C-alpha cells in the first residue's frame, strides 16, 4: 500500500546506511581539496537519476541477464552485509582507486549511487512498494544534498569521534537489515 510510513522509514534507513553520506565526509573533504570544488546540486541530481532509473529498469536489466529479483536480493543482502562489516570493524574489504575527477565521478557514481546502493534498491523492491522506495530515494537525495553543501560545518560539529560512532551505529542497523533481506528471499530460492 502506498504511502506506507513504515516502509518509507525502513527503505530510507537502508539507503541512508548504504549511501553512508555522513561516513563519506572525510572522503568528500579530500575530494574537495583535490578538485577545488564539489558541485553539490549536480552530484545530487545525477545520483538521484541513477537510483530512480535503477528502481524502474533494474529488473529489466536483470531479466536480460536471466537473474530473478529474489536471487539478486540474496546477493544484494550479502553485499550489504559486507558493507556493514566494513562500517562496524573500520576495515576496507573492497578497495578502489581514487580518481581526481568531477562531482559526477566518483561522487555521484559510485560513492552515492554505487553498487551497494543499486543492489539495495533491487533488494528493497522485493519487499516494498515502488512509491515508498521512490519517496525514500527522494528523502535521501535531499539529505545527500544537505550534507554535500555543509560538509565542513558537519565535520566541525560531529568531530572525528562523532562520525566514527555514527558510522558504526548505522553499520549495525545495516547488518540487521541485510540479515532480514537474506532470510526473506532465500526461502524462495530453496523451494
């Protein structure tokens, strides 16, 4: 049923934890220093467009690859689980090269609308209504924009310890959600 506040809240928290815009503040500051300026509006619009397109056309893409939504959701839950482990333990399981480029790459993609986010969107589709996920994407895009615009101010307010606590707290929430997505979809694959 749309709108469902519980679904919007749950999907929104999943996306907020996976996007981890607060945890990315140090990376955003480093990117700003390397490139001179981050175009917050442009990065937000592009990441919103990528997430929205994947919400509506991701399943078709999976169909072309002969992968069903439940299989993708189980695989996505494993990716989300490992992202949560990274957040909780403070380790990097997946490392990628940093590039000195514009606000689109690497900020909009893959930092904001990366593999974890897109996997999460497909996984959420297996459990929630499209409209509720769309509202959650929109709310997260507003939060992303606010953080990108105020990165320096937020870092000063939270401090390094505050950012670390926030990151670990969302890591635990994300891990619980990954377990829920896994158990909710694995039964369809075992039948």
